[in-house]
């Protein structure tokens, strides 16, 4: 990772704080863009774009906040129909809802099979009018490598926050997309249906072993630099694991 990219992250981050209402893309590396949600007043997830021969959007977020992503994509000269694949780290509404804006378009949808099962079982309870079929994936992701265009990602099943939670490791960039497994200074909730504290710890310990330069969580700040990423894993282990055991 060169200083150039780190500098550009800082500059872009300042910009994103100012322009968050209109949406803003933060460039992390040449092929990686983040749409960081940093408004405290309402909950939404971070969205990430992998820019390759097939463009991958990870966790589109809430419909009501989607302008944040739509405008960020527009800054990059992209529209919804330029996205080839939408990947969900897990099937909670703040990550998944805007998936339906892509239906009828070109993008395929990918998630873990257990994430789809969660939508099938809980979707109608959350919203009786919810059209389940608009969230049905074309691709089920299990452990192992997935390829989209010239991008290869390793899918790691990391249950705990939800049964179908996955993390995605991009070896080429040493980047890990964690969804709600681990955050900067925190870890995913386990008090929602399907949550499991022991599984969450096990999943965090598994990814902590990996060679990660950029940690890209589903909420809050991203972490850049191997030492900072490792320090965050240690702090989560020392603080959160200690109080929850
Ligand atoms: Zn969640």
C-alpha cells in the first residue's frame, strides 16, 4: 500500500463527512471504493464497490438511504446497470433492502444459503407486504473461491452475528470485507434471532489469522494497515471477549 492511497483516503474521508447527504465515494485503492455511512442519526451499512471487468457491489443498504450510494456511483460515472453482481454479507434489512432496486436489471445477486433461509423465514414477519421473490439470489455462496470477471474473492463462512454471515477476502488487495462480524473497536450483535456469541468469537478468531491490510466492516470506520488491523483484533479479543465470557 503506498502513501498515495492512504493520503487519498484521508482527503476523501473529510469530503465524505461534508457531503454525506449527497453521497460520496471514497477511493481506497485503484479498484476499491467505499461508501461509508457516518450519520449517527439513522442506521445504515457501509457499501463497497470492487471495480473490475465485472463490477461488484457489496451490501447496498437501506432503500431510504440509497441516494448515498447512487450518488457515489454517479461520481464514478456508474449507474445501477453497470453493476454485474450484488453480494450480501448477511441478510439483515440495513444491508439487504436496496437489493430490490437492482431487480429487473443486469445485476445478479449472491448470498449464503442460510442468509436466504433467514429472508424466507423472517421477511414476512418484519414486513407482511414484502415481496420475498425480489431477494431470491441467483448465486449461493459457500466456503471457497468465487470469481466475477477478473476478480477472485475467497468466501469465508463466518456465522455468529447471523447464521448466513460471510466475510470476503480479496487476496490481491489483502482486503477483508467483514459485514457485521467485527468493526473498528467492536463486534457484531448476537442478540438478534440466529445470533450466537460462541460462533461469533470462533469466526473472529478465524479471520484474525489472515494477512489483512485493509479491514472493511459493515458499519463505522475502515482500518488501513496490517498493524492497525491486528491491533483491532487484539483489542476486540481483550475487551469484548473478556466481558462476554
Ligand atoms: Zn446485521
